[in-house]
C-alpha cells in the first residue's frame, strides 16, 4: 500500500504464472487507426544534479519496471487474441515534476518544453511497506477493529492508546518527533522526449469546486494538442462545454453526495438510512467510468477511446478501468491522500501525531471495505478482470500511482516523506472573472461603502438556513460590517426585510468578487479557499465535512484567520470574534504576502508538466481522431447510423 509501486494496477495481471486469458472487450474498447502526430518535449535544466538520498532512489526504478512489464504484457496479450496493440513510440520515463515554478503557456501545440529528472535509481523497498505487506488479511482486519472508532456522525477516529502489536510494529518505524524519510530534490538535465497527442479522459467526482481546477488543466492540455474529455456529473454539462471542453456524464448527483457528506462528516455511513444512499451513488459512479473512457461523443458521435486517464480519488474504479484498457493513470486531487507523517488524513481525527501516517492506511482500508463488492462486481462483469482480495493491499490506495496535488506549496509544502511520484503543483485557477459582467446595482452597492465581507457556503446544504442567516446578520450588525450573502445550494439569506448593509447574491465568480471584499467567510472548499488566498483575503472557515477542517487548520497555522468554526458550533459570538480577528491590519498584511507568492505560481502549467513527465516509458501511438472541421454534424451522424443499421441484414458494415 505504500509508495513502492508493488500494488500497480496491472500487478496481478502481469505477475501471475498462469495468466488468465481475457475475452475481448466489446466494440467500445476497440481502437481506430493510428495517426502520425506527436508533441515534442524538451527538458531544460533547472538546477545542477545533486546526490539523491537513499530513499530517493526507490520509486523510480520500481514504477519504471512495473510500467515496462505492464506494457510488455499488454503487447503479448495481442498475440493471445486480446485487443490488438498499436505500434509504440519509446519515451524516456520521468518520475517527477518541478514544483512551484512559473511557465508561460505555450499555444503552439507542436512543442512542449519542461524539465525531466535523469537520476538513475536503484530498486529498494520501503520499510513500512515491507511490514505492512507482511500482515495477513485477518491481521489487517484486526488492525481496523483495534485502532478505529466510527463516531456517530460517520467520522473516523484513530486511537493509538489501545494495545495493538501490529500497530506497534508499524509505529516503531518512526519516532514521533520527525518524519522517517528525507528525499533529496530531483535534479534536471537537458534531453528531448516525443509524446504523441493523446485522447485523455478526466474522471472527476464532486462539486463544482472540485471540477473547476480540472477544467483549467483540460483547457491547457488542449492547447498542447491533446483531445480531452472531462467526465463528471450531468449537473456540470453546460459549465464544461461552455469552456470548450468535451463532456461526458458520470453517474451520481453532487447535491446528493454533498448532503450525504454533510450529514456523515466522512465517508462512513452514520446509520442504516444512509447506507442505501451511499450504495446507489457509488454504483452509479462506478458503472459510468468505462463508458466515459470508451464511448463516442454523445452529441456528435465522434469515436473516443482514452489513451490516458486523469482522475480524482472519489472516482472509485479509475485504476481498474486503466488496468482493463492498459493505459496510464495519473491522480490529481485538492486534498492530501498520500500517507505522510506530517499531518493526518483529512477524513480522520488523530489526536496523536504518531498516528498520522497510519491514518491514511486505515482510511484506505475502510474505503476498500465499503466499495470492494461493487469494484469486484465491476471487474468481473464489465472489465473481464479477476476480483481483488478482501483485504488486499491494493484496495483504495493511490500511493503507487503518479499523484499531483493542486494547492500552493507556500501554504502546504510538499511533505519530506513524499517521494518523486508525488508533486505539489500549485493552485489551478480557471479565471472566470475576466469575462464576468456584473449587474449594475451590485457594482453600485459595492462602491457606495467600505469593502464588504463575503459569507457563503457554496454547495453545502444547511439544516436550518434561517437560523444560520440570523446568526450571520447579527454578527455583521455587532461588528458594524457590510456583508455579501451568497445563497448557494443551502438557501442562505432568507431575509424578510431589505437591509442597506446586506446584499443577497445568487451567483458570481469568486475570482471577480473576492478582490473587492475585506475578508471572506466560507465552508473551506479547496477551490474557494484558494481563490480567497489569491485575492489576499483574511479567511474564516466554517467546515461541514471532509478536507474543509484541514484547510481551516492551515489558515489558522499561517495566521491568515481564526480557528475554524464547525457549522454545528456557529454562533453570533464566535462569528463576531472571527470577523474582528480578520480585520486586524497584521492579518491583512500576511494575507497579501501569501497572495503575492501565489500570483507568481502557474499551477496549471506545472500540472500539465507533471502529467507529461510521469507518462510511462512507452506509449501506444494515438488513435485517429477526425479533425474538428471534418466531424459530422448531429444530422449527418444520425443518417450515418441509419445507413449502418439498414445495411446489417445485407451483411454490410
């Protein structure tokens, strides 16, 4: 489960002596003719090569070996009657991307320039992986029973006070006071690499704030010549298509998911009534992943088959689809999901710092415990793959996969125990505000007084919108501040009478709005937090669930705002004190200093670099994709399908 790469999605498929002969995937998995286009990538040295530490030499060799084995096995499978493999173009593997660098976007899609590590690495296994992999399935189950407590609200608490031999063995690997492994920075040298133009499928589950940074990356990848499909919930179809990116619907409803998470605080159902909700949503998401990667465009009928997948962890099943298709998978996320000794898993409560790393392992096991039946059914019925063991170290872990985290390293630096497979690329902004035209009455209201305070909770549902609104109004009155109340999905701002110091907002891009505010109060979504920090706004976070408390803690640590106030504990006194804290000049000064650092980052460019650099050593040549001008319009496509259907009785194609 650690970062040694032992649990590559193709491990069982590659290493089993009697390889199971898979049936051909259906016609949706067939590739079209290869094309000749490619992208030339030039690596430029960013710093002199330095000696790598002992543990810096681990993941490169292992991940390279596994990828090469996987590619070789896929090639051999074509001889056994499986989906034929197209010709391959050799690529130099690059295990890591530079972090927090500034690059100008390149519109010329024939060439991409970035850096690549050329450091040779030896095959070494991680100590914690060696010990964890030695645990039997019954020992892993016992580990969960002994160390994990599920609270009434569904949150996971990791309690290390209990006597657990297995936990003791794992914890003995590292003293409490420091991380176990220090990685040297990667060094870069000049070389060139040819990358074919790929058909890339992005699988994103979550709210609009989760989708937005992926949309920014998708647009940049398209500028480089790739064809990108963003697969997410149907609610965001217009949002994605309006940005000029192909859309495909995933199952699940983000409103239902947000409501479930708000009621349960974590991923664990807090009661029997929640279990059926979770099951329906999970099944809908998982069942939609393969069509998203293989089916033609639903509007134009243009064929599509993913040659690479980018996904966030909640798109459960991403690794299994990548395994079935034999394509590389890169994880992108806005919250930490890779084990570290520096902070706990965002979905776990861990009172002792010694349990931080272990919290990731336990949450992974719990998630796998909950989704294993759906995943194994999906593997057997849809992917023609063998099932995975009940407590396999494969489970839901992403530690063996290339992973990019979309937050500023100036807010949360890359932990020293994250290896070269992991990058912290910076915030990925879509910059919607540049084209936004606000209503004149709103602009006049902003300009006629001091800068207001923004208060909104985005996609979060509110149990009692009126009570929450009353608390906010009274706190603004007590502190003498003007406020913008963003209604969001929760129905905030049900005000019976008009007030001069309050403006009720339905929808407005935060990157346009926040620079005009004195401070912001919100739920702590990663995207909203990022936009507030970029605008130099002191911040108060009112967390509902998930990573929101994590970001609230980071804000407090940097003294950019007060301690987070959970929505269940929100009161007039606490909110008034928070507003008073944010309005201090020194808090504003610190916020502006961080904003300048974030302004100099280009997270989208770094994200694209990371994706290209972690592509495997060999890739299939891209399948043919008709040029946009040659694509049939919907009416033409309809008659083409009619013609094919009519020819079937005659044996036509």
